[in-house]
C-alpha cells in the first residue's frame, strides 16, 4: 500500500497577529505559499475556513497550546508530501529556511514541538483535528511511529530510520 507524509505545524505569535512585530512573517507568507505549491514532492495543503485559496480540510482547530490574543488565530499549516526528503528539502532550504530561522523573532518558544509528521494511506486526506491530535501526541509521548519529527523519523511501516 502506498503512503504519503502528512505534516502539521503550529506557532503562537509573541504579539497579536496584526502587530507590527510580525511584519517580516507576513511579508514571507504569500511567497512561501507560492513556493510550496511548486515544491518537488508536494501534493497538497489545506486552506483555511472562510479564506480564498485551497479548500479547508475540515474546521480549523488549534492545539491546547494556543493562546487567544483577541485576533482569533495562530499560524498553522496542514499538508501532504510524497516523501520525507521532499519536505525536508523544502523546510531547510531557501526562503523557508530563512523564515524558519527567524521564527524566534515572531513566535513564542513553548515546550510544544513546532511541527509533527505522520504517514497516511494514499487515499486519506487528514483534517485539522487529526493534525492537532498528532501534534499533541508528539508533545505528550515523544516520537512514535504515529507522530514524529525529523529528529527521530519512522517509515510508513513504523520502523525507525537511522
């Protein structure tokens, strides 16, 4: 059976989303969404409730680490990839690498992970609630075949990859 890699990432701004301190993040957001759509190995991503763009994969929910700042949201993405290497290359190269490195200027450093990865069957499209559940699982239990990160990776059969 074929599998695809699902990825969910989440952050909490140090200030309200519309605060001037987040301008650098806002300037990079749309160009990054354009780049991801063309990235090798990228399959698709969820859009957001009530916004133009891709269809939302269910009602968007947030992990228990979300802090309401009066603006009703926090940056999160949910996407599907062909394999680990494709997502790794996109994450740690180019404009995304730059944004990733600058994240500490925009986001709180909580005790939660910044993202989670997990394998899904080829005909399965995860939803926001599934992404949040995997994210919280990684936080609560550490890396497992059900929820992991690039620091400790598992293949689609649940075997750890060295």
